[in-house]
């Protein structure tokens, strides 16, 4: 009996030694794989599912999970001699696992072509559960490297009440680095994370698009698309379009756009140190019907995988079989959306503190759906609730800046130095923090009291953060009708700027794209480029006029020694630690303007022009009698700078 027990123990020890020495990818601990048993069974290592004599499938273990790699072109990119290598180490290297800062591309994958990676993340033996990981790389021009990818980025995470999501991402600028994914735990990490210079690891740079779907019917997406455009081909973004189907049903979306947003980078200040910066956004919305996009269909045929591997995605076959997408056209979307005259309302956002680096920050903090992402203090926003202004803009005489025609309400929460940055992710970065509750800051409120579409009353106040309504302390009110003259009976009325463009539609579709990087000829005469050029020129004119007026006013003030507060900001500190910012009690506007005396760049002409003009005029008013102040204000708020300068020369 003892000898038998001894022999059994020896056999067991030998078995353990065998298991220990076994290659992880091909050891005896094979999971129970569950699928349609009419299909040929898989073995560890290389497999030939289509029986053409050439393996195209690899079954292996990667970071503790069972993984299947399918080359959808029908041939694995590795030789037979590589079959028994350490696949865990190989794929970790190929996907730069845990490399910091994150790197999205590795030349090891140069010849992989079209392929699918399926991960049995929940160890159920299947690869198509809602919490399993699915990834498809698409080589649209057959050069071996991807231009597009399709993935299920949030396995097991409930989004909009559904534990399902799918993202289709297409690069249009020749790059092959796209989404940053955590291949260590097979997850889509926080896409708002960035490396130096606000280079977001979710590769929303240059030219490209993605579609987000949170319903089983992936033909109709929630965001379809979010598109970005690089018109000067420096790898950074000049404009963003976001079209969203905000009408989710039980299984799918309606196929209608409820939100259409267009954000512009107008300052030409992006660089290697600043990969992303947006200045102005127009948003059109409809909460009831939306804009029907059923006729705007596109097909991405290479989203389809190797047919013989479809059984691995039996419960989610649309991943591998559905190439059709309803989506607002990439080059024509701007014109299609702005030509529609039946929107419910419109928003206008301007980044006055010049620090919005991501499109989400260009929402208003007061928007119900996306307000959490916005810049909490610093942006100026205006809201046309009935779309009476049809999205048109104008340059206000009273401040020389762009405003939304027909706006029912407007606010500017002023963060003069741009200390408190927006977006909900900033708590995880070196930026931020959120403004502390109770922080006192300046607020400007705009009114259209006669309902003619133009601002005519401006209210200046101080408020407390997150207690604005109850804490408001009005400091000053400017009523433009106080400055009516016989020559100017309507001091609020201004010339309108129409954001619409009038060029032929390009008809560009991904299904007809040659997968070569978009060039100037592709954007030429397109609605999206025409829109950007129109806004770029418009904004440039606004900045030039602001700066010219500011220079004139400053010259007069200096000539008569009225610039008494000029150097009050000489020792102004503009950088603080997160800890210090979280303790601030007051966020005010210093009186000095020495830092606004130069303007070489577009953003300097706009920002410095506005602040120099405002602060110099405050200095001037201090030297005038009450009667003189009325006349000076009349010239100032009617934007009659030359007349104001002549008047001041006559008084001193």
C-alpha cells in the first residue's frame, strides 16, 4: 500500500514538472472553447479555418486570457518556424504594452494587413459575450498597415444602460496609429488622457473620423461622426464636426441628428507644444425630431472579417458582417447641417480665456447633456432657444466681439488668466483643479431687451461658483439705448455674418476613398474648407479691428497721461499649483494692462485688443467729469473710436 502511494506521488510530481515546463501557449490548461460545433475545432497555435492549406488563425494566451488572432486576408504574417514562440511576450512588444508615455504604433505590425483579435475576457469559453473584447484592424489600401479600426471598447461596462459599445475609427491623413488601448487588461482607457502638448492618446489629430455606437444596431450610431480636419497638413486639427443621434431606442438609434457641432481653431497657435486648441463653436440642436440622415449611407467593406471565422462572433455577428453605416458626410456635413432651417435652437461658445484644448470643452457648462465636459469658468456662451437667428452671427459695437444673432440669453464667466481649465478629466492630470465652491468671480450677463436679435444691455456682476444665482452682486449695467442719437437710433443693430457656405457638395465617401492621405486638392472647394476659410477670415478681421481701436485709444491716453493703471499688473503672478488654486477665494480682473501692449499673433490681437481697449477706457473715465463720461461712453459703446479720440483730445 505504501509503495503504491509512493509511486502515485512520484507520478503526480512528474506531472507537475511537465506542466511547469510547458509553454504557456500550448500547455494542458486549455479552456473549454464553446462555439458552433459544426465548425472545425481549434487547436493551440496555428489553425487553417478555410482549409486552403495556409494557416490564418492563431490561438494563444495573452496576459492571462485566451485570445484568437485571425488574419482576415487569409494568411498569418508569421512563418511556420515562429509558431511555438512566446506569443505573450511577442504581442506585448508589438502593442507597446505598459509603455509610458503611451505609443500607439509599432513597426512590428507593418505587414499584418487586415486582422481581428478576439479576447475571451470573462473566461467563459466564448469570444462574443457582451464583456468580451473585439478588435478589427483594416488595411484599406493593402500596404500591410491599417488606416481604420473597429472595436468594442467598453466590455462589461454599462453605457446608456446597455453593456455594449462599438467604435469605428478611420484615419484620413496617412497615419497608422489610432486608438490607444490597454492591451494588458484589454480595455479602452480614458480617451481624454494626453501626453505632452495636449496630444491626446485617442488619436484625434490631423484628419479623420470616428463613429460611436451604444446600441445593437450598429448601422445607426450615436456619434456619426465626430470628424476632425487638418487643412494645413501639420498633423494637428483646424476644425471639428460632431453630429450626434440623440434619440436612442431599445435596440438602435433613430437615424437622425439631434446635435450638430462645429468647432474652429482660429488662432493658428497649434504646435508640437500645443497639439489641440479650439476657439469658437456653433451648435445646432433639435430635441424632438432631428435631421433625418437615412439617405447618407457609407460602406466600409473591409470591416467584414474572414467568413470562416464568423462563428467565433455568433452572438454579435454584426461586428463581422455589417459594413453599412448611416453617417453625415465627412466633407459635406457642414453644409448639409447648416442649410437645414428647422433646428430647435442654437448655441454659440467662445473660448475667451484661450485654453480649451479639446472639443468637449467647447460646450456650455449649462448644456444638459455635455456640460460636465465644458470649461467651468472662462468661456462666453450665448443661446438662441427658438432658432430665430438661424445661426447667424454679428460683431457687437459695444465690445467688438462675435455674438450670436437671436440669442435669448448669454453669459461670460470670466477667468482672466485661464487658471481653472475645463473638462471632467482634469482632476486626473497635472491641470485643474475644479474651481472651489464659493469662489468669487466676475460674470457678464447679456440681454436683448427689445427682442430684435441683438444684445442691448450688459450687466457686470460678481458671483460665487456653484451659487451664482443667489450670490449675484451687480457692479455695473450698460444700456445701449442710453446712447441713442438722431444719426444712430438703433445702437445695438449690426451687420450680420451668415455661417452658411455656397459651394457644390463633394460627394466624398469612405467606400470610394483610395486610402491615400487627404491632400489640398481633396479639400479644395469643399463645404468644410469653405466654412473654415470663411470663419478664419471673419475672426481675423475682428482681431485686427479690436487691436487697431485699442492702439488708437491707448495712444490718446498715453499722450494725455491718462494711462495711470498701465503698470498695475507688472508683478502679476500667472502660474499657481493645483493646491494653491483649490484654496482661492476670489478670482478677479487686475486693473493693469502692461501685458497687453504687444500683439503679433492672431490670438494676441483679439485678446489683447479687447482687454487693452477695456482697461484703457476705464482709466480714461477716471479723469472725466460725469457729463464727459456720458459723451465718452456714447462714443465707446457705439464703436466710434475715432470720434472718441478726437473728443478726448479736445478735453485735455
